[in-house]
């Protein structure tokens, strides 16, 4: 998320949004609440009270992308979280995202607080944050299909 080069130049969500998302009118923007920001201890930041967003923070980066997507496309936005994993920062990120969703009128698919996604069998999760093919197919996909269909029907 955070507008910093971590692995290579331009690898942040903010940089990719600015440089790579050139669609005229997408049906929807789907955004993952990145676990990488939690694992690299990025700054959480605060929800803005105006139209200035600190893209050097997680919250500011999310707000920047939401604001720009609204202006550019006026399409529905879905942010999804990963299932629960042991990280105080990620928990704060999820809570902040839920607040942002209220402020901006975007939807959140919250797998983090979903009890069905806690302590999953290895059939479904390769590790704490990466689903297996079976996990995507049997656990994640049905929830995504429902959420995406609901959002597209509201358009």
C-alpha cells in the first residue's frame, strides 16, 4: 500500500494505481488490505479530515486510492482483508479500513474477523496468510462471488 519502493521501483499500490490503472470505466475496483505493510511495519497513519492524504502511511494510501478511484471512475470499491494472523498492526489496519469504509461508502469483505477463517486446515491455507487452491475455490470464492454480485447489482 504505502508509497515506498520495497522490492522494486513503483511496487506500491499507490504507484501502481497512478501508473498502471488506465482503464476508462471499470465495473469495480477490488483492493487487498496488504499484509506486506504489516510485515514491514509501515506507519498506520490517521484518517484525514480534508483532501490531503499521507501516502507514506497505510491509511493515507488507502484514502488516496479511494478518493482517486471515486474521481476517476465513480465505480464500486471492495476492499478485502486477509484471514486472521498474529499481527497487532494488521488488526489496527483492519479496524482503520472498517472506519474508512464508513467514511467513503466502500465495502469491506472482512475475512479477518470471520470465525470460519480462523485456524483453517492445511487443505485451505498454505500458511497464515496464503490460501491454497482449495482455499480459494471452496472458502474464498463463494464469499467473493456473493459480495461482488451484491455490489454490481447496486450499481
